[in-house]
C-alpha cells in the first residue's frame, strides 16, 4: 500500500458565529482508523469542548467515509474511499461535510480532497484485436489499434504504447482533432499467406505511476487469401447403373470437389455443365451445395447409356471452374424373386451318420430372364453340412463332417437363393435338422481316484460319501448305474466292508472300522450306462480310517512283577540330574492321539524328582539331603494328546542308599510325610514313639520271663526246624514243631520274588520260628511284623534253599537294634 500523506491545505476559523472552512487531503484507499487531521486544533478548541458544545458531524454522502473522534478531536477514516467509484473520471475528487457547534452556535464547512494513487493498471476495453489483412496489400498500409484506458488520473494514466518485435509490422501513434493520440499498426513488409497465415503480436500500454503498471492486448493478424486455385474433382469420370424404374429423387452420384483457397474463394457450387446435351438435361438434378446428382425424370428404356457433365465453380470475385463426366447405364428391372421348394427332408439324423449322407433335396427357379433369372443357391450355418448342385436348379443338402448330439442337438440350416439381377433378389428358407442320440459316450468320473475318510468306531450303515459319473448321452444312454467290484483288499472282500447304492453312487459302511486293525483300503466302483451295448468306467476309491483316541498309553518299562512296585536305588551321593530310571510307554493310536507326555502326579517329596515331559527320564531335581527319607515313592502319569486325553500311571519306589541291600524294604506301606514336620506333628511323633518303646519294653520283659521259665534242650536260645534242631553245632530232631508257610514278597532292582516258610513249634517248652528263603535272606523286619504270633518266639532260624544259615543273633541285632 502506498504511503499516505496528509496535508492541511487551508484553515480558516472564525471565533464568532461566522462560518469557517477546513480543508484536508487524503489518499484513496486509506485504511480505517488513520487520522487525517485534528479538527479541534484547527478550530482552536480543546477536545473536551467538542462534547460540551454538542459537536455534530454532518455528511452529505450516504455512507460516511470519515468521522471525528470526540475524545481526541481527530478526523479519522471510517471507510476506505475509492476515488474512481466516488468521482469517476473527474480531475478533482472533493467530499464536503458540515460541522455544527452549539453555545454559541457555529457552522463550519470541511472539504476533504481524495487524492489518486496508481492502483489501476491500463486495460483495453475492446480486448484482443483481430485484423484481416489481404496478402496483396503493399507496405505502408496503416491499421488503427484500440486505445487503452486507465481509471487513474494525471501521471497515473496511460502515457505510452509498445509493440512486440515483428519483421512485417511496426507501431506508430496517430493524432485526433482534440489532440489525443491513438496507436496505429503500419505494414512494413508484404504478407504471404502461403508462407504464414497468421501473425501474433502483443500491444502493451504503460502508465506513468510509481511503480509503473501496464496492460497487454493480443493482436492477431489473419492473412486473407486471394482466389488463385480452381476446384478439383475427386474423379474425372463418375459411372453408375440405375434400374429403369428408378423413382424421381434417386441419388445417382455424390460428386465432390476441393479448393485450397479460403473464404468465398474456396466455397464451391455444383451445376450441370452446358456441355450436357439439352435433351438429357431434364433427367438429372444437381444439388448446388452437396453435389448430389438425383433422378429428375423417367430414364427411358433399358440398356441406354446417359452421358452428362457436372461443373464445380468457386465463389471468388474472379470465379474459377472445372468439370467431371457422368455416365449412367439404365438396366432392366429384376422384379421376380427366386422360389425354393423342399422336396424331401430326413430329420432327425443319427449322430453317427457318415459324411455325405443326404438330408434334404431342394429345387429353385426364377421367372426373370438373362442374369436376373440365373439363381445361385447358398447355405449359411455353422454345422457340418454342405449344399451340392445335383443338376439344373436342383440342390442336395449333405453332411460334411461328424455330428455330435452332445455338442449341438439341433441345427437351423439357412438356404438362400439369389438371382443375378442388379440389385439381386433373394429368398431364404430355414431347414431344422435334429440329431438323434447314439450311445457313443462312456460315463466319466472327474478323477480316476477318489479319497474318502471315515472316523473309526463308526456305526454300520454310516454314509462314507459318494461317487459320481457323468454321461452326456440322452435317455437310457445317459442313465448311469453304479456297482461295487468285489476286489480283495487288505485280505478282505470289499463287499464285506462297504456297499454302493446302484442309482446314486452313495457309499456306506457295512462294519465298524477299527483304526488299529485296519487303517485303510481301496476298492473299485464301476459306472455303467443303460445303452446297448452298455459302456462303463471304473474309479478307484481309497478309503482311509481316521484314528480316534480310544487307546490309553501302555507302560513298557518299568513293569511291576507279581503285583510289586518297581524299585530303583539312588545313592545318597547322587548329584542334581542323576538318572533314576526312564519310563517307556507306547500308544496304539496315531498322530496327536499317540503323542505322549510324562508327568509326576504324586511323590513322597515333590522337590526331589523331576521328569522329562517328552523323554520320560526321571531324574533328581536336587541333591539328596541327609534328612530325606530312605524310601521315596513316585507316581508317573503318561498322558496322550487326544481329545479327550487318556492316561496311564505307574508307581515307582526309590530307595536312597549308598549300597544295594540284600533285601529290599516294602514300599506298599503308607506314603511318607513330605517336607518338614510342624511342631505339633513332631510332638505327636515323640509321644507315639514313647508309647511304642514302652510297649516294646513290656513285651520284651514278658518274653524273657517266659523263656527263663521254659525247659529246653539248650540253655541258650536254640533254634529248631520242623525236621531238625541244633544246639550250638549239633543238629537234633524236634517232633513237637508245627510249621506254617508265610509268603513275603519284596522287590529289588531286578524285581526278584522271595518265598519264606515259617515253622512254629507249639510245645510249651520250645517255641521257635523258622524262615526259609528261596533265593536269599528274608527281610526279617517284614516277617516279624507280619507273622503276628500270639506266643513268644524263643528261637528264629533263617535258611535259604541253598542250605545257607544266617546268623540269628546278627539278624536280630541288625533289624531290631539289639
């Protein structure tokens, strides 16, 4: 925005009631709120006096562009003023206002001069200029160009014109009577339309403002051509034939000529030339614009050749013309159409008919003479047929290839008979040929092999699926029946396993399948149509039995023998990860149903052992502590991944010992308490131990007192057997002994079973117990607690079958702590 200058041109204030006049100047488009001058100071009043004297600012314009701020007394801009809208083309733009003061009443006039700024660019009201200049004009020709207008005044208005460089034109200024100037275009070099048809120039108008503004107008020079080319026809001779009965208005020709000139020099009109004979001129009518030559009267008898000439002339000032010859041959009228007669038709035709089989016989005729009476018969169809001329005007319709009813069951053969007239007349007749079906297609399966799946444990009669064969033949030839071929598969006849429905091909089971017994088998199904002779095809059906989780895992190792718990010995010095044993199991199922995992479900001490879920290896999870119980019991569960899952468990006994004992302890007793004992449990165990020791002491005292009172053959504890008795190293017989047999079973690492025979003498003086082992010494503690004697035992003797005797005193001391 151009800076604004505000100047007080004149100030005259009367101190009395006489009128005064204030004048101010302001540039147009001044922004709102800008102070133009101070009215209060120019009236020699204070700003407060304006309000006290009821100052009024009166405007003669509909919209106040200026106002007086009563607080400061300044004349400020209320609305930006556009000088061009307010005053138009006036040289001076002045706005007049009245200022009224009371007490005393004063009236002042104020004039505000709105100064012009260079805010408008020159423009050409007429827009772009287009001049048509003939190419024959000589240099020096002048052409007036439009003036540019600028809404600004003074030096901001239009001052000068410029023209873009051109070798054919220059710019000059002309003068009017009133002294104003206007631009002129002067031709400096002759124009040639054939070299350049148009010239583009730019006329620029500039004002004298700062900064300079300009406007452009496009000047287009179109070079006008001269008539220096004659019209030229596309052909020099036009020839046609027309029937003698051609009606008036029939188009015979459409002649066409071209002229490279422009404007009227290139516009062509057509006429019958004077070279045409006068007697023939009334036969034709030529359209002057489009060149159509039409029949204007009856053309006369046939075989007559009419010759005429047509002229093409342009519309130039000095018109040029050219001519073309017209030859019209009048021909005879073909007014009879051929006739087609069907003599015989054999339909339907068997699809296995040989090529060359006659289907139909036709005759044709035309009453016209000459070429108009000559008939040509043709066939239009996509089928394997051909039309053969037998002799004059007779035709036979033959098969020309194999027929296939499955592809096309019916053909529409179009017979067209055309004569030789001009234009030719024709007759069409459609023959419908049906194709009869023969059994030439074998039933076909979509695939040579088909797979079916059935879950095991199905019920007899369960649907397994179906086979489907297609036969495109018709009727019985396309009716398919299914039959199971009794093929031996997996040692069984297929008919004993599955059944096939003859009409639908549905396959059903005859038995319940067991995946573990039969995992799959294959059989053949034959599809046979009802044709004569019948055609058949077979498909191989592979039936797969899908496994279900109906088998629990089976433990292979370790296995209990004779109902005993398998026992493993782990040294107390074993480190973490020591392999205790490996549980081996299998599952008769397959897939995920046979995937096994191993878990510990129960353990005397769950922190002591861990097992590999996939391998089944039972290992120590930590070091063996001195406080760990000697006997540990672990229950391992083997579980498959079926849905629902099935499982099997095995109980393992683990003996924590650094050496293998001769007799393994019994693991059939109750589970040992896991973990540390609480204070209450510890007190309870101590109380029970005290009571037990008290009872044991009383029992020993009772036994000793009985032994001391009984007479025997040995003063010391002598051992007796049912057959012999020994005192020291001497064996004696004791007939007073009654024997009983006790089976004591224990499991060592090799799962051996021991049989012990206990003999008890019932005499009052000699009570004895004999234990005889089959393979080794018995676990005396188990025997002693398991016999449950009601009389004191005076002598215990242990002997195995090999004849070895155990040291009774040592055995008693070992197991009873004597």
